[in-house]
C-alpha cells in the first residue's frame, strides 16, 4: 500500500509526534512518503528512513484577516498544487492529511484516484469560518479521523455529513518504560534529589490555551500551604508568526512576569524543547495538563505509561483516556485552587499516587499502544480504498 502523509508545518508538536509514532510503527507492506515543508519534521521523517517531498509551509490562522487570510490561502493553494504532483509521482493509494490545514490543502489538491483521509486534531473556535472549513473537508475526504470523542463532536456540529471515525493517538510503550529509567537518577540530574520535594511538570507548547499560568498559580498556592514544590515547564512557544491565532511570545513574557510577581523564580524551571522527555517525566511526582480546551493530550499518555499520576483538564479529550480517580484527576480549567487541591490529594496519599501511576500504565498498554493504533489506521485505509474502488 502506498500512502502519502501531509503536514502543513515543519514544526514538531503533539500532532507531528503522533504522526511520527505511526510512521515508525508501520509494517513493511506500507510504502510511506511524507509531504512537509523543510525543517524539523522533515529531518525527523528522514531519520526514520522514509522519503520526504517538500511542500509550501502554511502558517496562517483560520481567522478572517484582511492581510493574513489572503496570504494563507495563497500558501495553501501553492501547497495543494505541490501535493497534487506528489500524489501522482508517488502513485499514492491513500493521501492522509495530518491536520486541518493540511486537510484544506488536500481538498484543494483533488488527488483522485487516491483515497483521502483527513485527521482532525484541533479544537477550532465556533463560527462561520470553522463551519465552512469543516464542510469543505467533509465534502472532499473519504474519511475524517478525529483524535477524541470531543473533537468528533465538534466535527459533527459543523459538518454532520462527514464520514467520521475516532482513532485515538497512541505511543510506543516500550519507549516510555519506567523500568528502564531510574527515577532517583533522573531527579538527581535535575538537581532535585530530595525525595521530600514535590516535582510537578508540564509538557506542552507555551501558548495561552495550554494554561501554564494556571500551573504557576497552583504552585504558588502549594507554596503558601508549606509544600516544597517545584514546576518544570517543558516546551516552547512554537508558533510565533504574526498570522497565528495567539500571541504566544507575549504570553511567555506574561508567564515570566507572573513567576516573578509571585516570587517563584527559584521554583520554576524553563526547560524548553528537550529530547529526553521520558527521563524528565519519569522524575516527576505528577504531570499537569490544565488546558482550557484540549483536543486529546498526548503528554498524558506518556506520563501514564511512565507510571506518573496525572492532573488533567476535564474539557476536551482527556476524559477519553484518564479515568478520574483511577489514573489521576480530571479538573476544571482556569481554577488554580482546584489544581492545588488535586495536587495535595496526591501529595498527602503517596500510596494512592503510586497505585494511580501503575493503573495509568495498564490503561495505556491496554488501550493506547501504538500497535493497536496502526491496525486501526490500516483498516481504515483498506476501507476507503475499497469504497473508492467500488465507486462509493
């Protein structure tokens, strides 16, 4: 089977890591090629030994803007032409767009006779542009894949006719194996060997919707309650172009002011992008994902696989994977007191926290291992190829 994967950006974030996990686990029967702009993702794909074909980058937001919208449409139109040519050269049987923007490019490219699959991994704001975008994708795609039930509901609300499937992201649990990482050594490398210090962490791009400010405010509340706690912020402001939806650079500056104003400089570590995420997460006492709306939450899977209990937002995809009270706690976004209280429940009952960690790994192994994800994805490819071949 010949499959062409499409990504609209060269940046590597959660969506791209999910695609890379799939690519790394594909069987030899799948001939995969990736269409992506040159950059970090291009390099990661080549490191897997897979072919890459370059396309134009699309950085624009889907918000209407007199300057940015025409530019984004021009970028997507150029990428669509390149994608059309790549699909013909590769003789692709399936073209799989890894994002909504890539899905727009695929809709414009008209890659028939290849079957088209579009992955929806984002929560777009409600409105006319979102509705028009999803209806375009649904009209042209042989299948639309949502990464959670929450994301699927958003697709249905805008495009009821979409041929919709839910396939959750997954990870290679062999890479996130707690038995391979000594927790005490991992903490010592961070300069925090003391067992009594509570180590919190977030693995996420620095952006307002991820709500690092909630984690910082919860940390301040823990400090005020006499808890010796420290917060690791792992990630960076990846998307900083003027056309992006959020002013991420201004948000990061605001986070630094928040830390300074709360006198938390010695309790917050800004670690940026890291290649040793499994080691960092293994060192944590708990992982936080306080997003105001989260499409899925891949970082939760990685922490759970490493037997680290999680505190996750209850808005979005996390309820698909985190069983409240078993693997961690689901909490309301933008309520720092609730997050501080959730952390205290784990701090005050370490035996319960350890059991939650073990339960989390069992949960990932049973339902979110990459091999099951590959089987579900390939079954979908076979289905759309057969449907298109039958003229359906």
